[in-house]
């Protein structure tokens, strides 16, 4: 696989069909020759996982080039997405990352 590198790929799965379904964002890393190849690998894996879980892959697939073997290591950024917004910092975090409905572990700080 000459010229291949590592890609971080984000996908979204919807769990449950009740009144309040949950949505899971996953970021996985893939060795591939192109972003399209990495996204195809991630999309196939996400569809398989969703089927096993009785969930639905929503078809959003975003990739980020991480680098090659020489540039990947501890602390390497594996995904990045920039979004323009008119919201101030607190409102932005509340709208997209900390709505109070996430299944997450809190840190002391």
C-alpha cells in the first residue's frame, strides 16, 4: 500500500426508535491510500456494528488525514472539524457538546 497513511474517520449511529433515541459519534482510525478508501472502510464497519446493535448508521462519514507511520504517535491529533458559529463559547459548548444529555464521565476540573 504505497503512499498510504492513517485517517481518523467520524461516523454517527442512532440507537433506539423510542421517543428519545440516542446518537453515538465514533472516531476510528484506518490505514488507507486515500480519504475515500478510509471512509469506505469506516462506513462498512459502522453499518455492521449498527446492524449487530439493532441501531442505524446515519450515513455521515467525515475523514481527517492523520499522517504516516513517522508522524503518528502519542498525542497525535486523530480528528479535527472546524465549524463556524455566531454563538459565544459557553452557548456553543452547550449546543453541541455539553447539553446535559450525554453519557459521559466528568473530570474534576
